[in-house]
């Protein structure tokens, strides 16, 4: 049986021509994971570093509890930067400023203003604020920041507005300051990710905890920041939320929805870059779908990178499970080789911008 699987996968690989890469490497580039641990000697950091070295994952995301202090954090990011990976790994983090800043004064770094407070500054002042942020990331060997947040502050009860994560209830103001964020990061060679498509500013729920329905609250102008930034060619990656909106897809939340990603995002904005899921271990997804469904639906929806924090119920075999699900999907025909090839091409093109 194993021999038959090898033959089938070899045939599939032959159908996926791309940069001389093998199938395992191509699949690996579609996976970013988190870990528990806060130093280079921790068991789980060694685990993800080995996965990077073996080209099994595209990169690693850091959370605040991974950063015990500046010295230990820099040792980890340096180890990843100097890995043996064929392509430079994504060394990722969430730094918006305000409520969401994993690197902060408590662990040896600097605090930055929330989006709401930045919007009270001039554009020049905002650029300076974000340039300092990007410099901090660059010095720490971070090359991917999952920000800016371009959600519109529509609902005062939303987690976005409550945590001051939105610049404004005016889409034009949101775009104005998101551009300063992106430009300051680009100047420092930091990749950004515009989020949370198609918009998380109107519903009041929290996708970390469970399903959030924006069907009755979503406004068409929530798409405006993506349209405008795509037109300026300012979007390097887009992060997809787990929000459910029956007006776009009656069955699936955004991150697992072909109608949302391929038929809405790609067509409406003409965006041809890398699309990344929000954390697929969040309650909105993990409480409602099994791992096989998540991986298959995500890839078929048009996701290029699957992001799993893999921390609260850590599974040391998660990466291997994801890879096996994708391979089985290729064999069974419900994942097409073109999906893998297209994602790999987009990811490697983006990684060529990493210094």
C-alpha cells in the first residue's frame, strides 16, 4: 500500500512543476505555527526550529508569552534567521500598537499607541510612530507583522472598537493611517498583513471564543480599505477573519470560504498576493470543524498560508498531520495540484523581499 501511495504522489509531484521543489517542501511553505516556550533551550522551540530547518514549515509566529525577556527572545529570532531552511523563514508577530503588541515594555521593548490614538496624530507623526515600530521589529529579526488592522469602527460593542484597534468609523481615515503603517514597515523591509478581511468591525462577538455572525451588521464600505490599498499595490498579504456572513457565503466562515476569498477578495480587489488565515486554532474554527476539514476547506477556499498557534492544546504532530491531510487530498482529488503550486509560487515570490 505504501508503495502505491509513493507512486501516486510521485505522479502528482510531476504534475506540479515549480522551482525544482519537492512536494513536502511546497506543502511546508503553506504552514506557519506557534509554540510554547520562551528560550532557545525550550523543547517546543527546538521542535519548530527543526521543522524550519527541515523545510516542514514556512515560519513561526511569536506571542507575548514566548517573550520572557529581550535577550532570550533575540536568541530565538536569531536562530530562526540563521536556520538551514532552503528559503528564509517567516519570523512573525502581531504588533498593532495599543492592546495588541506582543513586544512591549513588560518584556524589554517599547510600547506604541493604539490605532485610535494614532488617528489623532498627523500623518507625519503617524509615520514616525510606525517607523520606530518597524525599526524595533527589524532589530529583533522579525520580518512579518500581522498588521495593520483596517477594520472599520462601526459597532461600539465590537472587540475592534472596544480595544481601540480601529483608526476610525470613516474608511478614508482608516486607509490614510494604514498607508503610513505599511510604508514605514516597507522602508524597513518588514512584510505587513492587512486584516481582518472582509471586516470585523460590525459584529459584537469574538472569534477567539466562537462563531461570530456579521450577516445583519456588515456594511459594503468595509471593503473600501482593501480596494484602495490593492489599487495602490500596498497589500503584500491579506489576513482572513473567521467571521460568518450569510450574504457572502451561506455555509462557511470567511477563512474557509471559496466565495469569500476567490469570488469576493480576489475578483473585487484584483489582489494577487499571499492570503493568510487568522489563527485556525481560534474557537470559531476549532469548535466547529475538524482538522481535516479545516485544512481542505482552507486550501480550496484560496488560502495560501494556514496559520495555527498550536499552543493551548499543543500537538507536536500537528505539522505532520497537516501535511498528510494535504497529500491525501491530492491523492483523492479534492485538493488540486494547482492550489499547491500557486501558493508556493506566491510565497516564494514574497520571501524574496526578505533581507
